[in-house]
């Protein structure tokens, strides 16, 4: 399979140089802010669009094509990734639009069903040169199968990656989605064991709940792709709220969305620098 833009970004980091920031896009201001932050830091970045965001917009194409346009105009390497897709049809649409990677989440299914569904997606995506991430061991913070306290078993992870041929694996190591505080307790020993065993890049979901020092430690222990959404949403919303509190007469949304975009850009640049640490090769 030819290298996709995502593989070109994640591959060197996985070789042992650093972590890669992957930040979620909800509206076009997020995409613009994330790219501006990456350009400021002089570092590559991954723009992610989740299935939940697709539902918010009513379709993938409008926000997806806008995000692809922002990525293609960037002055640093930028990949566009479909995040937490449970729909195979949505994955196929993302591939057709030009996304360079997808995260197919069949973790609500039984292990055998997860393997079968993920393998089918991987085969389809690889034919199109698209990089695939999957999940094993539910990451907390969501309803249903995403139960807090679940951890990924290294032996099962090896078997899963072998059976599905995925390019990266999201693992459960103590973080949780949608955390509003940065006090998650990660199992760094488990991260190291997974890194040594699995043979593909590991992905840390729920990274908004992880403090700067522990993000760096997670990369050092063996994490490669680090996903952040809620933390940037807090930054965006706080800036909007502060502006409207100070200027209650504001009617033009550009007056408060612009400062929010700038705040997110600054935080993206800062987080990318946090993640750029030396880490041991596998």
C-alpha cells in the first residue's frame, strides 16, 4: 500500500522521535485554528472529524471537503482523519472524499465480530491507500461499551492487529473521553508493554484529561498518536464567553469566533511542542 499523508506523519514519530497531535474539527474555525497552530510550531498535525460531528452537520461532505481544503493549503504536513466511525458506509464515503486515514470503531461488538468487521474495512481502505486505526479495549467516557476501568490486554492486542492488519491501534490505558479536568491516571507500564508487543503505532484517546507532563510521559512510554478534542473545545468556548461577557452588544459572530480561533491555535502550538519529545524506538 502506498504511504498516505497520515502514514507519512505518524511513521517518523513511531520510529521513535515524538508524538503526533490529532485534534478534532467541529466547524471550519477549528480546522483553521489547528492548522495555524501547527504552522506556528512548525510541526505536522492531524485534523479529525468524528461521526458525532458528521451527525451535527447532517452530512460528511460539507465539513469534510472544507477541512480537506484547509489541510491542502497548509504550510506544514496535515492529514485529515475520520474519527470513531461506527458506520462502514461513512468510512467508504470518507475514503471517496479523499481522507487519508480512518478510525473504525467496532469495540461495541464482540471480539470476533470486531475482528471480522475491522478486517473488511482495512481491506477496503488499503485498496485505496488509506491508513486504518481501530480500537481494542474500550476507552472510557462514552455510553454503552465504553466502560471506565477497561484496559487493553497486550496478548489480545497482538492477535487483533495480526488478524485485522490495521495500521494503528487505539488502546485503553486509563484515559477517558470528554474529561473536563486533566487528572487522568495513565498506566505507563501497560503503554510500554503494548508498545513492545503490538508492532504498530499506539493511539491515546481521551487525551484532554491528561496533563502536560503525563502526555510527554505517555509518548516516552510508547504512545504515538495523541487525540485531543474536549480540551480545545473548552479553550474555544471560554474565549467566546469572555468576549461576549465583555462585549454584550456584539452581533457579528466573527467578532467572537475570531478570538476563539486564535486561542485554539495558540493552544495547539503549545500542545504540539509538549508532544515533541524523544522517545525510544520499539
